[in-house]
C-alpha cells in the first residue's frame, strides 16, 4: 500500500477504538487478575473467572453508553463462547451499530496451538455462533494474544474474511495475497491499551496521556497513521477506567481524526489498492 495513502476527507490520522469482550473455556481461568499471587498448579482460579465475567455482565454496557454519547462505533472482538453464555451482550453490541469480529472460541483457544483441521473448524464455529447471536456477518478476526498459526491468514481468506489483525510488522494496513485470495492485514498497535496499565498498576489517566501524546507525534510527523485505542470490557469497563476511556473518545472527536472501524478501514485500503 502506498505510503501516500490518505484517509477519507484527506485526513492523515485514523483512530480505531477496539473493545475486547473476552471469556475463557469452561474450567479455564485468565492468566492474570488483580490478585498478584498465582494459585498452585492445577487449582482453578475462580476469582479470576469472576473478575473476567464482569466484561459481558456489566462492563460492555457501560462502554456502549459512552460510545453512544460520543457518536463512535467500535470494533468489538468477541469470543464465540460469549455467544453461548451471554447472547444478549452480543446482540446489544450489534444493535448499537458496532463492528463484531471474531476473537476465537475462547481466550485459551489459540490458533498456533491447533492443527489445520481444528483451526478451520474453530473459525467456522465462531462465525456461526457470532452471526447467529448478532444477526451480522462476521468479516474480521483477531486471535487471542494476536498469535496466529502459519495457516491462519490463508484459512481466514478462504473463509471469506475481509481482514485480520494478527500482524505487528507495520504502521499501516496492507493487503496480503494468500492461497489465491486477498485479505487486509491491519496491525494492532499496543501503545494505547488498558492491559499494561492494569498489569503494572499505572493509573487509568495514563492511558489518556498516552493517546494525547500519540496525537502530538502524529501532528509532528505529518504522515498517514493509525492510532489504536484498545480496552478490555472487564478492565476499563469498570467506572474509573470507562471514565478515562470516554475522555479519550472526546479528545479523538475534537482532533478531527477519521474515527472508524477495522472493517471500514479494510474496505478503504482495498479500494485504494484496486481490490
């Protein structure tokens, strides 16, 4: 893709608001939680499971209210298991007009750990679950940890996906030709993300500072760029985190940047590349 690409309206800065709505398979727990002391091997961390469940029970609804207030649509990555446990949460995201993308069946179902047949089945299973719950076609994919297998891009392209986000090797999206199909690779920036702030005890305001600094860098460079702003509904869906995440929304709107979804960005990139 040409480095001279401009976003719609001749804009140089695009902002992607990414929301992670996550869950783990039955009998599995997140590897991190507010408790810093891990339990002995083989002991199920029910505290961590309960903490993560906040995302689809409470956090996503608070975030949806903030997005509606600021007129922003997010790209919401959802595990297929949530369509089974809380289909009403998936419907609420769809009805609010947000993009729904697949985030594998669960956070512990990582493509690189699957053989090709199992990975193909996982992709199809997630598409069916999320489409049935949302009533929307699922056109995007981002793996847990952003960790694909050697087959992921090809399998997604064969399944008709428009884009995927398991790439970290560029600043801008680009088109890949895999197995006779084209798919847009949209890198996931990690600089404005709530996970590091939760893990290392930094205050939520620091994420707002990180975003405004990214805007300053973009203005100084004057080049086409993308700023990813990523939250997890079980982390920044809580009151203080959501408060500062909403402040980022306000700053993004004020900046005049192209605030878009990953699917819309993929369509723009394909049109620009003649695809």
